[in-house]
C-alpha cells in the first residue's frame, strides 16, 4: 500500500487514491500495488525485523531489537524428500473411513471434554497411532487452547500443529486463522508480561530468568510463517480483516514495514475482507515506528479521504495513532502540533490519552521540564482534558528514577486523588525510591495506601521497605510494619512455611541481634503454624546462649519468658543443625532454666525430647533427661506444677485437638516404631489417640513414615497414613493445613524413594489441591524417580526448579544434589554450575555428592580444567567425606574420554590415600587403562583379575573378562588370547553374560571368522542367554563384509520394530540396526534397497536427528558412522 521511506513520492497521486477508493466501493483491484515498484514481495522470504524501529518503541514494548529470520511452513508443493513421503502417507489416508482414534477424539470434543481429547491424543501418539483427518487435528489444537492457563505459552498447541504437518495432513483455512489469531494474542500477552517484569527488574535489581524464555517464544515469527503458508496454499478464505489487523498491529511495535506491506497486499487481494479504520491505525503506527513520517502523512491523508466509506468507527482511534506516530519518532512538538492543528481543527474529541503518550515519551527522553510544563498546562487550561492518574504516574516514576523524592511525593499525593487501581507500577516505583533513599516511613505509608485500597501486595516490595527500616537501625518499626503486612495478607491468602512473607519474616529474624525481637517475629510466624527454619533456629539458640552469658542482658530478657517462649526455644533446638551432643546439651540447659523460673513442664515436652534422644541412640543423655524430669512426672508433682491436660489445653487453645495427652501417646508410638514394632505403634495411635477424638502429632507421623521408609517397611507406610489421615480433618485453620502438608509431603517422599512415581504424583496433587507445595526434599525425591529420558529429565529438572523457586520453597542440599545430577546427566554443564554457585550464595553447604555431580557435568562436557578444579576444591573441604564414585569418574575420564594412563593411575593412588576401597568398576577401568592405552600392558591388565580378589576381596565379574576379551580380540587382533581369557572365565566358574558373548562374537567377526561366530551364537542361546540388538548388528555387519546380503537380511528380519515386538517378544531393532543394514546395502551396491529401508525407518518414530544422520549415508562417504556398536554398548 505504501512505500518505505524515500519511495513515497508516488503515494499521493490522484491515481493512487482513486484506486483505493474503487477498492472500497467496487470490486477489488491490485493496481495500487503495481504503483509501488520498490516493494519486493516474497512469500518465502519474510523477516520479522527492521532497522527503523525507534529505541523508545523497543523499550516500551520490551522487544529484543535484533533481527530474527524465520522460514515459512513448507507447502505441499515443496520438493523435499520428507514432504514427498508425507504426501504419500496422506494419499494412503484418502478414501478411507475415519480411524477409530479420530472418532474417539471427535466424540470427546462433542461432549466438550477438552482434557479427554488431549489425553486420547497423547496416549495414541505414544503407541504410534496418529489422527487421519484435518478436523481431528484441529479439534486437538483447539482443545489445547481451551485448557491453556492464563499467560501460558502455546508450545503444546504448536507441537500438535507440527505433528499434523509431519504426518502430511494440511491445515484448513479456519485452522490457519485460529492459530494466527492465537499467536498474535499470545504476543500481546508476552509483551505486556515482559514490560511488567522488566519494570520489576528495574525496581528491584533482581534477575528474572523467565524474561528470556518469554522473548524466545517467537510467536510473531510463527504467525508470519503460518500466514505465508496459508497464502502460498490459497487457504485464506476464513481470514477476516481482524486477522490482517492483528498481524499489522503486532508488526507495528517493531516498525516491520516489509512484512507489513506484504500482509496488506494480501488484504487488498482478499475476496472476503476489506480494510477498516483499525487497518489504517495499524499502518500509521507501523510507519511511525519505522521513522517514515512521509508515509505516515500519506496514509493518514488517504484515511481522511476514505473515512466516510469505512464501517462506522471512532475517528479518535486513527487520529490518536497519528499522534502516537510522532511520539514514537521522538517528535514531541510534532505530536503537540498534531493535537492542536489536526485533531481540534477536524473537531475530533481530544481525550487525555494522546497527552499521556507525550508525557511518557518526554519522561523517557529525560525531558522532565517539558513533561512538567505540559502537566501544568493540562491542570490550568479548562479547554484541555484533565490529567488522570496515569499522567501523574508517568512523571512520578521519572522523578523516582533521579531520586527527587520531594517532587515525587507531591506527584504521588496528586495521583492519589484519582483512580489508582491501574497504577501499581508507579506506586511501586515510589516505594522503591523512598526505601532506597532511607525514607522508610514514606515508603510504608504508600504500602498502607495500597492495603487500604485492597491491592495485591507484592511481597518483595514489602521486603524493600522492611530492609530500609533495618538499614536505618529501626528494627522495632520493621517488626511493627511486618506484623501489619502479615495481618493484611492473612485476610487474602494462607500464610505457611513456604509463603514469601514467611521467608521475609525468617530473614528479618536473622537480621536481629536482639533475642526479644527475634522471639517476637518467630512468635508471630508461629500463629500461622510457621516454624523457624534451620538458620533462624541456629540464630535463636546462639542469641539465647549469648544472653545467658551476660548477667545484665539475661535479667532483662528472661523477665519476659513464659511457656510460649520456651516452646519457641525448644522448637529452635529441634530445627537447628545438630549433633547428638549439641541437641542433648541444649535441651538439658533449657530444662534447667524452665525449672529455675518455675515454668510448668509438660509430659509432651518430656516425650518429645526423649524420642529425639532415642533416635540419636545416646542412652547416657536419655538417663539424665529422665532423672531431671522424674520429679515432675509424678501425679503429685504434676498437680503442684499445674501440668495437667486441662491447663495445657488452655495454653494451646480450646479448639486444639492435639493435646499434651495426644502428644505423649504420639511420642510413645514413635518410640515403639523406632524399635521396629509398627503394629504396636499403630495400635497406640488408633486406640489411645484417634478413638478418643484426638489427633496424633503431625511431626511424629512424619518421623514414623520416615522410619518405615528407611527400614524398607513400605507396607507400614500406607498403614500409618490410612490410620491417621481422616483424624486430621477435625483440626481447624492453619493447624489443619500444616498437618496435611507434613503428612502428604512425607508420603510423597516415601513413594518417590520407593520408585513409585505414580503414587508420589498423587500426593503431589493432594498438596496442590489444598494450595500447598512440597518442601525441598520432596521436590528432590519426586525428580529423582522421574523420567530416564535425558530430554525429559532436563525439562523436569528445570520445571521443578522453577516451580519451587516461584513458590519460595526453601531449597535443601538434597534438592540441589538431585537437580544438579539430572543436569549433569543431560550434559547441561553451565546450568549445573549456575545452580552450584547459587547454592553457595544461599549458604547451603555442598557435600561430596554435590561435588560428584558437578564434576560429572564437567566430565560429560569434556571440561578437564573445571573437573580438576572442583575435584581439588572438594578434597580441600574441612569436613570432606570421600566417596568412591567421583574417583571412578575421574579415572574413567582419563581412560575413555582423554586417554592418559598416568593421570588415571594418579586418581587411583589418591583414592587409596583417602582410605577408600576400590570397587569392581574401579578395576574394570584400570584394566582398560593398561589394555587400551599405549604403551599397552596386557600382562598387568590380566594380573588385576587376581589382585582385586587377593587385596580387596573383590571377585572378578563377567564384565571384567569381557573387557580383556574385547581388548585382546578387537583392539589387538589376538583371537587366541581372547579365547584363552574366555576359557579361563569358564574354568573359574563364572557364567558368561551377554557382554562376554558380545565381546567374543565381536572378536570372531572383526577377524573374519563367521563360522566360529555362528557356533558361539548357538552356544549362547543354548546356555539360556538371550541375544541383543547389538549382537545381531554384529552379524549384519559381518555378513555384509562377506557380501552375503541374504544372511544379513535374514538377521535383520528376525528382529521387529518396537510397535510389532510387543506382540511376540522379538528383539527390537535399534536405529543402529537400520544403520548397519543400510551400510550393507550401500557397500554391496544395493542402493535401491537402502532407500526402501530408509523409507521404512521413517515410519518407526525414531528421533528426526537419528534418521537424518542415517540418511546422510546415502550421499556421504562410507566412512561416516552414526551409531557404532563399540559406542552404543558399554561393557
């Protein structure tokens, strides 16, 4: 429609305007486009970028500002092998009745059951079934849209679309329209979210990782690719003008005139859509962002000529777009002149919107005098619209950025006179600025304004205010503010152990050097059933001991001690990092203080501490605890000390069903469980607690479940749960929530450690149903028993990490260990190291398992320097506990990845220096070090079979013999020595396993002895050892080398593809099996058969990269080896 800058001289001609007028009032014409000779339209070469996009518009919409090129979706006419194959598959579908799968999916859709549609599709895909009609795929894609949560990516929907394309099914026009609209809407969603998050980053300085993920969704690239495909396939009959306008609108944010003109060209040629006012507004914005003012004016003038012919609309929308175009180019004066000389002159209603846009741009350009002058004019001139909250808000944020708090406060007060319901960001800027400048009272006053107006408080924002009080040495005010914020938040959401406010409270307690203040904070948190975490517990006990040593301080502090304070102190003693000695001495010290202050003692305290001592197995401390408590356990002493059920219940609360009596009996049950008498423990829980209308102590239930798990009494895990779970319902409020959290969390861990992922996920779902989240250890356990597929493991690890972080779940060493281990397995070294650094930043001390995982990540990515660095760091730890696994990893690195026998032996000597016993795997690696690394020392390698047994009592396994056989037979071509090792193994009474047979067969076949290979194969089957795909591959390769294609084919045909093997239990063909057979055909001149086999492989649902690798064998030298048997199977 319009040329780019420098080519617009032809745009204002009478002919040009006349063509568009005819287009809007008569049949379509494309003559208008013919006049734009400089516009080169190519449906296949769109690019979602422009160098003309202004910095302001990029900043405003938070786009990346880099060129992103995309390739349109291939059309059916694309002459690629893949699409020919897809087309042939589609031909097979034509003329047939819909498959049962299609009918099932369509039926579920008719019943409006989107979850059933998706579930059916996923399950069918897993077993190799695919829908056969475009309608079915469209149903699946629309179902994904319906179940999509707010602000969730379209990845699942897009995956379903890609599946459809891969099977040769082409989209309908309506599906194209639906997908394009969805992608454009998602792009709007992403831009808004990224803008909001970047403002948060600017305010807090905290990195938000999700921004990168959002910006990499590339929704507009996908939308434009779909549009190009639809055009090339003449599949746009369902494209309303709204589709074109959405695309133009989103392109306008980057000033992408090239693609914008291409889209408008298609709109002009469309038979079922006409441009409207929104089209003109989008085009004006597009050219404005691109900096083409001439094209902007041409476009606007043409709109004025045609506006009476357009559907009914609000003129102000297009006129405002003209103002915005000037603003986006940084032409503030031009924008003001447009309002005065165009809008007012044309009698278009002027609202505050264009003025706000101008104020915002002036603030962005740091022209605060211009913005302030315009605000003053709006306030004083009655002919102009009145400023609104956004007018003040833009200026408020600008003055906050330069720390002019006086001016910002004045603007803030004016802003509060208006509706501020959409000014959260500007208020947050003011709060951050006040906090940053040590004005916590002003900041907290704004927090109170937000609470008064029922805003959803941003907890990190509150944290900044509290931190400002702390940095101003006003801890008392910080605590008062925290209490007020907690009271407000408790009305709108549950506060629990992993709530952001709880974490702030814990951090506030850590910042306190005053025991009284710390106890106040912890006491407040306990009202929400939030117990002090490990660090806070440590701090409480340390402050307690410091106060105890200072007579004056102790007199002031202890004067306020009561039962609740000692409950908190004992809580801290239980939750801090303990050795058996430190816990027992702390508990006995607290007991002495309680006695000296005449604080009533409870039976529940007695049994609770005694249970922990019993768990530590410290009989001397148990006796001392019993002795100190004995006088208070007699009925007479209990009455004298007011320790009875009624008085304790009064302290806890009348509604409480967890009483001192139930605590006592819960502890008794736990003690019995520790002795392995679980049935007796269950009887105590049931008869003495639950049947008396009481509830067992949740922490005791957790410990019993852990005890049953550790002793492999998994039958008891479920019995414990079934016995107690219904009684929890009798509790109220936060006590019930905490009980459910403790029990469900423990069950999740128990099932996960039993490798029962399905049951573990059920308890995860139970937690989520109650708006609860697992703790760090539970997340770690859940991930530890998840998928063994490396792609899924990587995704699972990141998903669990992000979810835990999002919901402020306190990470643990185990949590980090599992995630880092998963990342290491997936060769994601950088992510693993980032988490390792984060772990140390959080003061979570890595252990030897953590280091082993980090070193594994480095080794898998061949980063020798990092691996050795972290190894040295690990063994230098003060409390280093050596483990054999990491030494084996380093030895293996220098044996298999970077062969260096000297280095491998160095780590072997190091493990002995740390008094570690070598494992069987260690000796296997040592054998490889001597047998496989020049200069070869087969004699020493062989002697290791005797040495491992003589020195360490480790009996050689079949795997050790297999290592020697393979080295002799395949590496050194010494068949007789390999055979001697094989016979030696049989003489030693060790049964040959698959790895041994594979090594021996490999020896025969590599040395061209197919006869003996066949005899050994029959011997293997007779012994009851089953073959494997890798053994069969050896025979395929061997027969091929001898030119015996028929035998190679027989071997290949004895095996089945995975979808068929389930029916008869046959061996399953691996990708390496196909590779071996394709190589045989190529080497023996049967290229046509190779192509037919490759076509068959396409239908096996192997990963595309694997198929592509084998496809290259058809065109590359025979030297290429995609899957070699020597690397597929590790002996």
